[in-house]
């Protein structure tokens, strides 16, 4: 029974906070939750279509589409986790109802039932509880591992995309940088030549004065 309670708590962790308390108390309208998630999924898909149309009007089309797809994937995964949690709760409720029926049946056994049969029935209930708890815990652990792997993959993918963008920017800026360097070198060479000419002119000896004109006859 303790493992069943633990599995239920792990399942509830995938639901919104307001739904967690209701589900824990057995008051959640799970069908209404499913309808809400379906409506949210439709809103996400509609917005994704609109964002795609807007991306094709922008200069950086691929970057815009990648961001839109990432946002859609994240929100869809969140809805999928909530749907999985709801399905698990429904199965656990069904299993609890079945166990309750078995308990009632065990409590109203006929007097001729032997003690061995009663113990066998109780042990069978315990085994079913254990299997249900193990299954729910396994599903929750698998979902958590998958979410972590997905997060790591997206992080690496984003880092790779950022590095590619930086490399593309450096490549695009390289011709301009080379041109600036060449212009700087040219201006420095012209300045050096000008200084050399000025120094050469200052160092030349002054020309001798012209002789006086001859006297008039």
C-alpha cells in the first residue's frame, strides 16, 4: 500500500498544482482534464501554423522556425506528461475499486471457506498491489529519464546551433575585417612616404644665389 501511495504521488507531480490536490483527494474530474488538454493542444497547433507563416516573412527564416518548433515541442511534451499522469490515475482508481471489491468479497466469505483459502486470497491481493505499484513507479522513472535525456539533447543542439551562428557571423565579417586591415596598412604606408618626403626636403642644401645682372653699357 505504501508503494501505491508513492506511485500516486509521483504521478500527480505531472499535473498542475490545482489538479494535484483534487486528484489526491479523489475529486478530480479526469475527463474534464482530458478535454482541457485537448483544447490546449489545438491552441498550440493553431499558433504554430500562424508562427510558421510569419517566419517565412522574416530574414532569418530558419532561426525563427527552429524557435517555433522548440516552443511547440516543449508545450506538447508538457501536455503529454499530464495526459500520461491522468491515465495512470484512472488505472490506479480502477485497480483500487477492484481491490475494494475483493476486500468486500473476502469479508463476506462463506463459513465453509477454509483458512488456507482466505490467506491465499489475501496474499493474491497483496501481490496485485505490489505489481501495480512497481508498474506505476517504473513508468514514472522512465518518464523522468526520458525528460532528462530530451533536455540534455536540446541543450547540446542549442549549443551547436549557437556555435554555427557565431561561425557564420565570423565568416561573414571576415572580408570586411580584411578590407579594414588593408586600408589601415595603406594609410600607414602613405603617411610614412609623406614623412620621408618632408624630411628629404628639409635636408637638401639651399641653392646658391643668382649672380647680379651685368651693368648697363
